[in-house]
C-alpha cells in the first residue's frame, strides 16, 4: 500500500495516540510536506539556533544517523532499526521513501515544577522508510538543547495479518567518537540493586552496561547525556557497549525473553541526547519534558507540592521497627506527635510506614502477605486522619509491595479507596526486590520474575499512577522505573526515588560519598524529581568516626533542598534533632518546593553545582550550592534577581573551620542586603554547602 504518513487525517484515523502531538504541531506552524523524495539518501535537520545538526542516511538500505554540535561530530554514524520475531529486521534493506519537515515554537505551562513556562522549540523531520512491503517511520526533533528520535510502526496493509508484534531487539546505536578521551558518569544497567549505585567516573570505553541518563564529556568539553523520554508500554533502554564507543540500546527483556510485546500502530519512547557546551547547560535543559505528551488528567489542582516529615528515619536507624513490637513506629500516638510537630513548623504531611499488616518477620520477603487495608491494632487511621484534619496536616500513605506486584494489584482498588475515604492525597509506594526479581502471577497463575524496568513493570507502575489519579491521589514511587518525564502527562506522578538516596547514610553500606550529590544533578536528576529525603541534622548518630554517617556538613544538607529538585521534599531527620538546631531548621521551614523559574548558575560534574530558583507565586529567590570532598570558593553573580529590587539574603553557610569529616556542625547564619548588581563569594567547606533565601524587600 502506498501510504502517505503524517498528512493529518490519515494519521488521526490510524494512530490516534499520536493525534495530540500532531494537533500541537499543526497549530503552531503550517506543515511543510516535502513531496516524496524518491532517491533521497541523506536528510538533514538542524536545531533552531543551528548549533546542533542531525543527518539521516539510508546507504545500502541501512538507516544511520549522525549528530554534530558546532560542526564537530558528537555522534558518529550510528545504526537505527528494530528487530521483530514476526518480521525480522526493520532496518536492513529499507530506503527513505518520504520525508516530512515541520517546526514548532510554543510555550506550555507546568502545573508544578522547576519553572512555570516551558518553551518547546524545535525542527522536526519524519522519514518514512520502506522495503517495498512494510513501511516504518523515524522521527527526529532537533532542539537547541539536544535531540530526540523515535520509531513509529503504523498500521498498514502489509501488517494486516500480523496483529502481534514481538520486538526481540532494538538496533539503535550511539557511536561516541574518541571514547578513551571522553569522561562518562554512569551506573550499571540491569544490576541487582536497580538504580541504587554510586556513580562510576571513567573514560567512556570502560562502560560495560549503563543505565540512562548516562552523561559524558568529550575531550573538547562538550557535555552530553543519553536518556529516553515518554517510556510507556515499552521496555526501558540500557546502554550496552560493544566495540569501544559503540553503545547499543539494550531493551530489558520479559521473563520469556521477548523485549517488547506490541502491535502495529505503536511508537517507541524517544531516544534522547541532551547536548550543551558546559555542565550547567545540561541542567537548564527541558528536552525530556518537551518530548512527553501534554497532561492527560485535566484539572490537577489537587496535585499539591509540599513538605513532609515522617515515621521513617527511626526505622532506618533501628530506633523503631516497621513490624509490631515494643519499638513499633507506626502507632496512633506517635503519628499524632509527628502531626503536632508538622503543624507547629508548617509541614503539609506526615508519612507513616509500617502501619499495615505484613511487616513482621523479614518484610523483604513478605510481598505476598502484605495487606494494604488492614492496619495494626495500634494504628487507628480514622482517629489519625481526623486529628490531622483538625491540624491541617495530612497523613501520607505508604504501600511497600516487596516486589510482589500481583498481591498489590489485587488489593489496589480497595487500598486506594481506603486512603481516599480518609482524605489521603499522596501515597509513597515501594518495590523493594532485587533487579529481575519482581514477582507476578501470569494469566495462568504461574509465578514469573520480571525486571523493574521491563515492559511489564513499565505498565504496572503507570497503572498505579492512573488508578491513584481517579481518586485524587499522587504517587511517589520508590524502587521505581526510571523517570522519563511522564509527570508532564500524569502530573500526579509527583516524585520517585530511582537513585541512591539518603537512606544509605543510615545503613552504612557504604554511605553516599561527598561527590554523590555533585553527580546526581547531572545524571539522575536530568530525568526528573527525586525523593532523596534531605535534611539530616544529626549527621553521625554513632559518632564522627563511625562508618555509617552522613558525609556532608550541616549546611550541605540545607543546600540539597534547592539543588535536588522535587515538588515534595521530606525533612527526613527525627524531630528531636531539629528542635536542637531551630536556627538552621528555619531554612527547611522557609524553602518552597514549587518554582516559577530555576537556573543552574555554575557547576562541574562530580565537583560542584549551584542553582537559583524563584518561588512560585512570590518574589523570593533561593540558592543552593554544594561541593564534593574539596572545599572551594565560588563567586556567583546575582543577576538572576529582579533588577531594581532589594533583597535580604539570609545565608546559611559553612563556618570557617567546617569540614564534613571532623567538624560538620560548624555553620554560620548571617544576613546581607543585596541587589541584582551584586556578586557573592561562597566558601564551601569540604563536602559543604551554602543555602540562601533572598527575601524580597
Ligand atoms: C525502601 C525505600 O526507599 C524506603 O524509603 C522505605 O522506608 C523502605 N523501602 C521500606 O518500604
Ligand atoms: Ca530505596
């Protein structure tokens, strides 16, 4: 069938799930359709500012792409294509038969986020490739901050008798020039500990299999990060290095070995490459969100950013237990005590873990016995939520599944209904299980073990989010699938873990390194918000010499609230530790979690980072800066402040003798009047940080 793609009507009828995007394109500009380029061998598309250019060729019937930044090759010619059980390779003996170009420049609003208005500005090309029998499309978008591309396999006559398509491999490659002189920051892909690893800093050729976002810097100082956007109904991609520098998209398989189970009329997630001339450039990119579909939930005013405390850190320190017994944390009286604290200091919610039956014994192995509706007798959810209501503090729900997702799925409706009935609007979920050890019962009741990032779980996580949305509940997923920007489409997917968080500092297995939070912004955080749970004030409960302790100064804990973006931030420590240092706690009380603007001011991956963010709906700005194990001086211009306005800078900084190892509690709080014409020099101690509130006068 000679099928013309992307001429509106045809597209709407055959690929309704692309319709929204196309309408947006059509509204912004008139579609410029190039009539069939019979013998086209190379097509090019450049970013609006022309710094990034992509070329696509079909030499020898094999599609390949190449990317340049400022005329230098940053991605060598790299293969494209998909392999299907039923069809073999889509990518061998395929030639470009048709090309469509368009451009978009539009701005959209985030209901909550790092900034209110996001500019979506790109040039796009869609190439239809054909082997004479089957057509498929490769769509490229070139933005000023990087590129995205994806595959689309439309419904077509040639596939009329192939209702099922099983993907056995993806051929996409990212061929990185000069891998020996390119520095990469990466964590292993498909490891037992999912995304919870310390980052490796190596030359790129040392990567074996890496998770995305995988960030690297070329010998010329260009910064790039490979990831994906809008991962739905597909397997996650990890990067598997073949020959040096050749990173292949390696799709996480199902338990039966198939990578993706789909049907004609599907599109893959976007493969993304963020590109910037320096490290802060990566942080100021909105590419991942721009490649996601608009909000599908309608009015989401019920999704509320905020701050919370919780019955949580005590369990990680072994002061409390999740299960029943004398140290049980989740009791009615303890929850009320936390609610009193939350109300006194202006927190919105109290997270309670260990309230439901099933935690006794080794909870890691209790996935099949968890009840998500039956509380332990000493936890009265009715009394608690009524008490919370009277204090304007919400209970934050918790569901640990220990990776037994069928048990959770079977109870999900009742569990979410229960929370809805009690006015709970946010639930933290947990999927603690080793990589590859998610337990599900298939349609015949046979137990299968899946990866956290295979297609089955990609769908399972989203199912929890959409079921929660029906009840006005937001989800904060722990042990999640990596973030690929779906918060744009489902704004109630409010945060997730998906990296080594603060909890490792309690366990000492080993604690996070001083450089960890100077790497996270440039890697994990490019994907989206993280529930890192900052704000530990008792940095070394077992003494400064103990293995398990927090390896930061106290004011670095404050800086994390600005540096590690999340619309929900926990004050993770025990109330008694805050009461002892109410002066520093003031910053945690003041710092907002919703911003009208965010600007990465300075940074180098693994060394340091400085962010300024403007409070949404207000004039105040906040600044967070932190460093790795090296102390350093940073001079920052305050030109992000509004010209002509005066601000009182409330500065929380490391004292002159501060040092994470020996003297982490040495901090100074001071104020200064500043304007946009000033600069500030910050002295960051070893693994130290500075947090500033610029209060508009
Ligand atoms: C792991 C989560 O990251 C942590 O926050 C939680 O306390 C435990 N699982 C128990 O659910
Ligand atoms: Ca975890």
